[in-house]
C-alpha cells in the first residue's frame, strides 16, 4: 500500500494564525535570550543555575531576578506552546494516521535541527528535546483529557528525580565550566555535543513533558485562539501559576545569592522545588500572553511585532545563538571573559530586540522566516 503524499496546503497560512500563541512565542524568546546569555560567560565558581558567585552587586541582583522570574520558566512555557501548536495541527487533520505522520516528521526534523544547532552554536539547544517529545508522544495528541492530565501529573515526579540528581551532581562536583568559554573551536564542538547529548534526554526532556501535555489539553479547547472567551480561566492560571513560580523560586534564589546557606540536602530540595514551580510559572506566562492578546483588539504595534517574532520563532531562536556566539565566545569577539551577568542580560535584551526588528522586516516583505520555510518544505513538500 502506498504512503499518502503530504502536500503544502497542510501548512497553516500566516494570515489564518491566531494572535495569542504567536505573541506568547515572541515574548518567550526574550526570556530565553536572558536565560541563555549568562551561559556564555567565564567564571571561577557558580551556583545551581550557573550564575557567578563572585559577581558585582548589580550582577548578583540581576541573577536573583532571573532565577526568580526567568530560569526554568521559559522552557516550560515553550513546551506548553509546542503542545498547543501540535494539538491545533492534529485537529486540522481528520485522518489520525496522517496527523501522526506529520507530527513525527516534524519531530524528526526538530531533532535534526537541534543537533545542528548544538554542533555549530550552543550546547543548551532545546529544539531536539521537543523533537523527541513529538516522536514519542504523537499518539497522545488524540487521547482523552483524563489521559493527558494523568500524563502531566505522572511526569512531575520524574522531573523531581532528575532535578534532584542534577542538584546532587552540582553539590558534589561543582558547576562545570560552560563549553562556550573553550578557546579551541574544535574542542568546543566536542564539548558542546557531549553536554547536549547528556542534557537533552534528561533535563530538557523531563522539563518539557508536564506543560507539553497541559498545552495539548488547552489546544483542544482553543484557549489561546479565542482568549477573550476564556478570560476568567486565563486570569486564574496566570495569577496562580506566576505566584507558585515566585514562591517556589524564593528558596533557591536565597541559596544562589548566598543569603541562605542550608545543608546540601536542603539546597538540592530548593533546586528541585524551583524547577517544579517553573512548570506552573510557564503555564502562567502563557496565560498572561493570552490575556494581553485579548486586550489588544485590533492588535497594536507592539503586539504585531511580538507576533511577527513568534511566527518566526525558530529563526529568531537560532539568530540569538548566532549573535551570542559572535559576541561572547573567545574565538570571535570574546566578551564572555570581560562582562558580568548584568551586562550579559543587557546584551541579551538588545539581541532579542534585533530579532524582533528582523521579524517585522520579514513580515512587511510578506516572507516567513528562512528556517520556518525550510521546516515546512521538509515536512509537507512543495
């Protein structure tokens, strides 16, 4: 029996996309930028989240803000939006077998893109983890609500276990230097791939799973496609999720800033709690983006710019890594040896704004991002 040919009409035209998911992706890329920039810096010693312990007061202040509001929050938000997008993709295809083929093909391509990203640019790639999620759980996209919510709940203990083991490794062995500070380009490639291959199936994958399933659940209800109709629900998720994220992040923030020095076991527990609370915060941030979209009808200039960036999130995400590699690594400009966490975050904001401007220029030219075009071409054919 022949395999059905996947054709281009399966790709959703840009004009038919909903505002809120794209706006959320655009804002999420800011969180990703500031979460990644400090990973390019050299340091003598670092805390659980990789911030230098000997930074200037402003550096420590910025580190504390980011630990509390950014670190471990952007990745779950991305996972929720990824699950939401796959749920909508599946809903547009009445043939379940075809839907699974499309999702798994996209997952395989994201895995390949992630490998290339880690090989050439950044060890902290998250594309491959989402590719693995799509490959493993394409069949879950048509399961019942109870199965999705059960899967989300059951993956949280796995998340805690992995984070506890990573925390134990940090306590016993210290925070390993970032591969981005290696001066030899070939040695840096090997180290990037080694760290990426270890982190992708563990930390990145288990961090994505709970909110991925919640995103699929929300996608079935089109919560972000019509956020005005779901405003009370979105408000509850935003308030509760962000509050849990802040409260659950306070202990680790105190530990990493040196304000609190508990026993190692308590520190590891604070590290795991911070990450689990980030699951709630990621969902809360996605809901907050939906509320913002519901208030901007028709969308203003800022909302349109964020949505343009979100529509080209793959291209903008990789452009961030290109910029950081040029700016920070020792074999290009080498600023990773000279700046602290505060300056790195300022640079990250500037880089993100630059990608937004690129996305707006592509929008005005009527063009998708180049990586989005490549992904769609490889997924659906001409």
